C-alpha cells in the first residue's frame, strides 16, 4: 500500500471519529421531557415552562401565553419540533398527546365589582336624607381576570346617568397610567325608603304588635301619601281585612282598637284639684283611645261628651262640664 493510500485511510478514519464524537454529544446530555400541564404567570411561555432538563435555554420565550384565567393546549408534535429546533434532546416517556397551559390570574369576583360600583356611585349621586340607594348591575354575571405579574389598580370610573334610574359605569384596571383592562357595565340606581310591612299573612281583626312587623325597602317614587312609613302608626291597631306579608300598609288597611263599643256600660271619671268622681254611663257609639265619645249618665240621664282613656273608661275634663252634671 502506498504512502498516499495509507494517508487517505487515516484521514477517512479521523473524519468518522469526529462524526461519531459529535453525534454522541446529545446522547451524553439529559433529554428534554414535556410537562403534562403548566401554569404560567407571564404573557409568554418559555422552554423551561414546557420541558424538564432545558439547562441554560430555560428562559427562551417560545409561545404567547393565554389571556389571564384562560387555558390552552399545545400538541406534543409541535413540542418535538420545538425541542429539535433549539438543539434539545427529546423523550416523551408519558406518551402525551398535548400539554395543557393555564395562565394564572388575579380573580375579581362579581361581588367585588358590585362593591366597587356601589361605593363609587354613592359618592357621585346626591342622595335624599333618610333614603337608601338600591344599585343593581344587569351585566355582572362574570368574574374578571387580571395579570398577576403587574401591580394594577382596579376602580370604577366614568359614571353616567342615562335616564332617571338607568346608568352606565366602567371598571378600569391600570398599571400606573396605562389601561390594562376596561369593562363597561349598565344598571339601575333607585332611591328607596324603609317601610314597615307585615312579616306574615295576617287575618282580619288582628291586634298588631311589634313582632308582626319588619322593615323593607321600597322605591321612594312608588309610594303614595296613603302608605304608612312610621311603625308606631301600626302598633296597637287592628287589621280591617286579611292582609298579605311584605306589602306596604295603607292607612285604610288598619284601624284603631275599639276600647268602647256602642251600648256598653262605661266608667265615667271626673278629675279636678282635690276631687275625683266616678260614675257609670252608657256609650252611644264606638270609641278608640283618644276618641271623643257621647255617653248617657245613668243617674242624671244627661248626655255627656267624654274622651276614651282605656278599655271601658272615659273621662270628662273640668273645662268641658261642671261636676254636678255627673250626679
């Protein structure tokens, strides 16, 4: 064999050695394996999020992350191509078909949105003293998801009244002055007032006590002047008919308790300094506490004007009649 031929074989052998060495290097490294599911807190997905054993390439961004609170799927076919593209070994021991990617978020509940809107509107609306604002949002069924990697402010803004009761308002999340999220809401704001109502259905001729009554709020502009607003006007009165629970009471729904009935024998009392006279008479009509009542004196048969002061008891004032009338 000539020297040239020997040199040629040595050169070829050296090339095979180099190729074998280079091809063996990836096998000497740990191979990248996909994670079954991941949660990211940023707007991008990196190699380190998707794979184990990515080394110094962990922080290379390769995909845009889903919106905050959302999730998506990446097929392992795409991941295999991605791994080879970045010079990573590939091994799918779990035989995954896809990888689930979820974006972490700061959750804002409908209750938090309602509270923000209520607090804001109460500062913007001039409220009538003694009233309560009933604020309802009509498109507040869904929660909001804000990015977790940013320090965001979250406020209600841009309140506008469209009609007497209808309004619009915006929920805006900002990073300093930059708007990150904006949502529009609409609803109603109504001035309500506390009104005493019956706690349960109540039969006719029921003597109303405090435990029969609870407070409920009603729109102020829906209440007629005949509606009772003061609980004290109800306690001690008698229902005139069967009344339903939860409805405002009209003054015609109740009446004073009759302490004296027509034809009943009553006690007539006369008081003056140093003197008190009691006698009996017959009532000429029905009467409640404080009512003026005509009574026939059983002794003199005279008709006396009296005032009802209790069950079966009336009084005559000194200025109204001389005590001789009672004899």
